[in-house]
C-alpha cells in the first residue's frame, strides 16, 4: 500500500485498492459500497482494468454483506464523459442527481 493510501485510511476511513495499472478509492456507507474514484494509467485504459478493480471491490463488499454498489460523476470534471461511459458499461443505473453530481447504483449479485 502506498503512503497516500495509508494517509487516506488513517484520516478518512476510506479504502484504496491498488494494482500496477491503477487504483480505486472506496468506502462503505450504511447499506452500500461507494466507489469514489477509479484511476487507470493511460497505457492500460480500454483493457478492462477499471472493471477488474470494481470486481475486486464488489467481492470485498459482498463478503461484508453489502448488496449495492454506488458510483458517481461530476459533469464539470475533466473527461467526465469517459467516466460516465465506464459506469454505464459496468452496469450502473442512474440513481439521482443534483447540480454537479450524478449518483449511480448497481445491485451486487
């Protein structure tokens, strides 16, 4: 685990899942696992790395009894359209939206 991952865990109780190709920041809410960020190195994009990371987080969440996964997009963020495509391709559905925040949900099987 990187120093930044340790920092996040200590300061915020957020979890970080890191691979050689990318990482995700996630946390547990009352009834779901929320993936706050996924980053994949540009050389590995479009190669299912984000899906593989989300799959690992899904397995962790299911082992803890969670049945729902959340993800979000801030439309004003750079490359938000690409992030939206990734969420939809992974099976997320629109849950709600406010101003500059769109929340998506997916049932964990």
